[in-house]
C-alpha cells in the first residue's frame, strides 16, 4: 500500500521503444515504509487525485523482467496479476 504523491500523463514518446505505450500515466507513490517509487499506469488513469491510496501490482514485461506498478485501490482488483 502507498499514497499517491504526484502524477502526469505522457502523450509523446521521447524514445521510439515507448511509442506503442503512449499515452501512459507516470506516478510517484510513497509506500508505507517511507520510500517513494516512480512507476507507471498503462493508459490514462482518470480520476487520480494526490493523497489517494495506491496498491502495488506486478507487470511481467518479459520472462525475466517484472515491474511494480501502482494502481488506485479501487482499481487494484481489476488489474492485479499473480506471479
């Protein structure tokens, strides 16, 4: 669990490798233990407001790479993946 600190929607891919992923939302989330993590939400996450509760999910992008992503608690059940 964590708290959303800041977010922005990226509409322009600065790197050609990200072209197929725009738009995406970049979030800064502070986890309960204190650190802040910069992650992304696929697509435009509507209704984000700083201070809302966030939950971590995991996205397997390749067989060897799994990325943490935070989603609002109300959306976490629909987007969670099991490893």
